C-alpha cells in the first residue's frame, strides 16, 4: 500500500501531522507493506526567494489578526508540537519561499534520502535559530547532514529549473485530487485524510485502506503456456 503525503516545510501542522502519522504507522501491523512518498506543496508559491519576513508579520498581514493573536497561535502550536515530542520555537521564526527546499527534496528522493532531508528541514525551520530561507549554504549544510553530496545540492540550487517540473507536477496533482491545504494524506489513491489528525484517525485510515485493497482479478482460460519456478510449458506435450 502506498501513502502519499503532500506537505510544505513552512507548514507547522505538516510538522506536527507527520509525527502523528508516524506514530500510527509505527503501531500498524502491516508497517513493512506500506510505502510512504512525500509530495511537494507550496503554501506561498508566488513568493520571491529573497522575500523573507517574521512569521508574526506574515500572520497578521495574511489573516488580519493582531500580533497578540498571532503569538497566541504560535504558543498553541508549540504546545501541540511538544505533545508529539517535537521542539518548536514560538519566538523569532521567519517565513519565506520553500520552492528550493522542495527541489532539493526531489534530489533527495532520487538518492533515497528524502525522509532524512525532510526531517532536517522541518527541524531547522521550526526548532533551530538560523533561518532556512534565502540562504543556499544553509540548505547545502542540511542536505549534507541528510546524506547528500554538497556539490549535487549546490548544482540544484544554482539551476532554478532543476527539479522545478517535478515540484509543479506534484502541485498540479494535489489540485486534481482536491487538496486545498496541507498536510494531505492519500492512501492507495482511494482515501484522503486532510490535516494533522490525531494518531488514532491515521490508524483507522490505515486499517481501512489496507483491508479494502482490491485483490488481483485473474483473467485466464487455463490454456496459455507459461513458466513457473519449476520450468516452462513445452508446446505439444
């Protein structure tokens, strides 16, 4: 069974939701039969690379809330993250474009290091002081820590077309599936789970999707030759 997760590094509920999903997956009896694939989704796709601002400034402008309300929301997110064992800085974070991060995540996917890089990016954005935005060398350092080659990461960052089509394809697919926000979880292209649901909800979704997988329907009249581990059918015998 395949689980696809659309998310954005700038999305705090994606950070929390990933931890909740992983808690459910760790306890799932068929864990070894589940493939997890991470897909790209930008919450702010039109933002320029050098357009970086404090999170509180972004929240007050985008949602029309006061700074006190925005800070209360950050404090609540910090508590939710802590409940999942995650570190979360409720003061001093900033916000910017995540396009380059998504491009690096596609590089990491090709190298089998996508999960490691995604975790590193989340941790850097939500728990560490140094910004991940508009700082190529910061991203290169995180890529290396996740097991990628520094030169490969630099080459992607230096070429704005590298993996751009893959990011945009993920985003188009999200729209086709009806995802308007993230995190968005799709199980076997049959069930969708939206938001950072409790682990119990993810556990229920995994169980239901696993139980309703369609068995293979064999179309066979019994007369065609074939090979099996014991050998091949011999014509005329």
